[in-house]
C-alpha cells in the first residue's frame, strides 16, 4: 500500500484536509493511522494570513492531534527565509497575524521601516492600503529585495473569487519591473523549509488537491506527488510537471491495496513559465558556409535567432534578428522546420525567466550589409563550413542545419 512506501507525508490543507469549515471524509482516521505507523507529517498552506498557532487551533477543533512545528504556512516559511538571509530591516504588506509572528521570531529586526529597508515582503490582508503598495514599489526601486509570501492570484469565496497575494505581487512586479523571490508553493523554498531537520534519505511524498501548486511544487523538488481528486487530471505532454504520480479520491486509499504510484523521474529541462515564439535564420554564403554567432549571454555558437516581437511577422523577425546580430541584410527563402523540443528549447535566463520557445527556422540568402558582431548581444560572428562547426554550439542548432542542408540538396536535385 502507498502508506508503506514513504517516511514523510506533506499535506496541503484546504481541499485536502478540510474544505471550508468541514473536515473531509477519512482524514482523521488516516492521519491517526499514519502516526501509529511512525510516519512524519507536515501541513503546508499557501495562506500567509493566519499564524501557525491559529492553524493548529483550527485543526484541533476538528479533533486532530497537531503540533505547531508540523504546520508550515507561506508566512512562516517567509519568516524562516528572512532568518536564513539575515535581513535586519523589512517593510511588510501582510496581516496582523503575520506581523506578530515576524516580531516574535525576528527579534531585533525592524519590520515597519519605510526608508532604506533591505527587503520588502508582500503578503495579503483585506486592510492593505494602496498607499502601502506604493511604498513597497518605491522601496524595491531603491534596491530592497522583493519577497512574495506566495503567488496565488485569487481564492474562492461563497460570493465569488477574491483577490489574494498574487494579485498584489503582480501589481508590484508590473510597477517595478522586478521579479520577486516567491516562498510558497510551487516554489521549492517552502518545501525546503518543511524538510528542515528530516533525514537526507527520507522518502517524502506531497499530497494535495492543486496540480499547479502541490503537484508542480513537489516535482520541482524531486518528490513524489499525489493528487486528491474524484476525477483524474491529464495534460497533453507526458513531460508535464503538473501530472500527479497517483490520483486518489480520499486519504483512505493510502492504506488500500491496488493503488499504484509511479516513480517520478524529473525531465532534463527546467519547468518553463510560459511558451513563446522564436525564429532562427540559416544563412549560407556563396561557398556554402553557414553564418554563426557566438552569444554573449552563454558563450555558445549558434544560428542567428531570437524572439518574435509584438506586431511582427515571422519573416520580419528573422530579418531583424540577422541584421541586429550580424549587420547583414537577408532575404527569407523558405521555412525549414518548426521546432519545440523542451529538452533543448527551454532556456533559463539570469533574470529568472524560464521560457519554452517554439522556433521557426528559415533558410535565408544574403542581400546586403556588412558583417559585424553586435557587441551587446554577441562576442563574434562568422561563416563556417557545415562539416567543421565549433564544438561549443547550442545543442539543437546542428540538427536544424542538417534539415536545411537536406532541404537544399533536394532543391538542387529538383
């Protein structure tokens, strides 16, 4: 049975342990049975508003035996992160409970500073004022680290959806142009803090009801992830990090025979935040040599390539990228191929962006211009014999070149 396969059980709260004011079926006997088996239990919630003691009181009201140390809120995980980073002055957008927990756990740390603070923490509270959001923006612009307790943009209410932390975070992010350090699920930070003090070889499983927070977050950490749901969820790609390793209708299934858990094997690419269109140019000179650019950001040789900007056709994007990177004017002859292999086309940038590109590769010919490297984007550029390409090339570009050469040979035969 599943319960015997793991040493540590991380549980989401709302939707997994309780739903609103009601404890979900089979939760109490399942937790009691896990404890009798000697299993370690942690409860992880992205709600930054309540203190850990308030969560414990709520769980004990359901007749659940829970210790404060077993509860990890995104607010408490933020407190631990601040302790680890050694910040001494903060500006907080958050609930009175989070503020009180910070004051108790961070003696000597200034939390109400509005000038020259080291970090700005964006959480959530119904009484947050626009003036405070503006202060947060201005402090981040002056150099303060931008920390978000979590990124959930909204949560359901009986009357409809309500704003959550992520909405405030996005407002500050848009205003500052800065990415926050996100603490809550699916960020690995909250999982690392929840795993503090556990044996390094502990077999950990995450059980929750959200593919985008619980399942994705666990898989980013390399943990097995189980979804609690009456209906299975499926994603188009077998590589999708949000696909659970098992789906169970209730926690009672942890102790029943016949429920299988797949082994999570993390793909070799990082999980992308979004998919974007890209273009690449395969440019030959009169001697059949191919144009390559050595990129400044990663030091690798590759075909001239880049983004498609708003309002551009892909052919306009190809011509612009080649001109910007090499100074050459090209004619776009024809499409060679469309490529989207995540193993080679998911890129992680110093800014923190992780993007999966769908790249349209075009065969181009030279129409004018003067060859020169763009100092902002490239170290060098030049023409190479297809049989003598540099060793340090972007991994996917040689195969795109092969497709173009095959296409050219077919054209010559015709």
